[in-house]
């Protein structure tokens, strides 16, 4: 099960069939994606489907019946079929099976399409309903980028949203994975978030109202820009002392604190039979002069 390698000019990425996960992103002579050291976190950029976040007891309710469901769903631990692999593009597909129906009793196809250009990776996730009735689901991206950014060691790192409004972030508590009701952090008046030590010691931060259609992670002259479509919720996460920062655009919210049961319909997209829905994330890196001169 070899990784797929794409290249465009000096920009190179690899994609694993397991989870259709982006595994590396090299541009300007530097690596921009977290390398998955299990000392902190073995993930790199998993796709989240059909749920986002944890469910109490790792169980979800579907029509009054309980089904096992681990955190963030099963797509990230499932092997995708490689539909196409070209020099600058690839498509990978995952379909329902008797095994997935033990967790999620619906017919579906999930396809991730990758496109590569100089300094830019485009990812489109498309869900198709192959069932006879509507299917509820959530979908999210969970990319982890290096911290500090290449060539920006010792500089202040900020997250700057396209929508320049003060934004409330709620804590996703590490103890139970549920979203606390009261805001734990409020951004600057233009939505800016400064990344500081200890920020994620007790859990991720999620903005239910999102950040708009784009967000920038930057320090000095180095930057990563995300352009988003169909993903109105936004979260930030890392682990204490870890050299990465996750910028996570989601279709919906995890479960809130105090809720003992999770329904599959919670904050879900409802897709009609025979229909499809697409969710996009374009990653554009801007190397600093220092990082682009490396190697």
C-alpha cells in the first residue's frame, strides 16, 4: 500500500491510501506538514467522516438503535481505492461495506480529489448518497502544520481569518471530548488569534460561527492560507509542547457538554438519495526568504 507522490515544480506532496491522508507537503525547500511523530500525535491530515468529535461511550444513536462509533468516525482508518493518480492530481474513493454498516447503516461513497500546483494543494471531498433514503453525516479536515513555521523560529505566530470580526471559541474538553457551553477564548477585534504556550493544554478550541471562507496561519513572512468551501465551523488544536498546529474546518459541531446521547442527526448534513455534496480546502504556502533558501 504505497503512498502516492505528486509534484509540481518544487512543490511535492504524498498521499496515503489509508484514510486518503495527505502525508507530506514540501515547498520552498521546507516541510510544512507535521510528520506524525507518535510521541505527540501520529496523525498528519486525516479526513473526518461520518462524525466529528467524540460520542459518549463511543456510541451514536441512529433511529433509536445504538451503533459503535469512535472519535472522528472511521474514514481516517479505512483504506481508500486509488481511482486515478497522475503527476499533479489524484482521486481516492471509499464506499460502504458490511463492515461500515455495522457502524453507520447507510450506502455512500466518499471521494477525495487532490490537485497540485506550485505552492498550492487543493483537496475536494465529495460525499455521494447511494442509499434509498437520506443520509446524515458530518465531514471535516484535520491538517496539522509545523509550528513554528519554516524560517519563522522565535517569531509570534497568528491565525488571521478572512471574516474580520471578534470570534468566540469554546473549549472541547480533553476529559470527555464535549464542547463547553461558555466561551473559553475570544479573538482580537478583527478575529486574530495569537498562538501562545498552554493554549491547548485542556483541549481544542472551536468557533461555532467559523472564520469565513479563508484563514491565514502566519509568522514573519511565512504563511499558510486555507481557502474553504462548505465548512462553516473552525477549530484549532495542538498538544502541550507539540511542534504542530491543527487548523480544522468542519461541516458541523461536535456534541455539547451535558448531552449524554449523540444522535447521528446532530449538526449533520442531510443528503438526499442520489445526491452529492462537496467540501473544499485549498492550502497555499508562502515560504519566507529564509526557508526558501534552505537546501
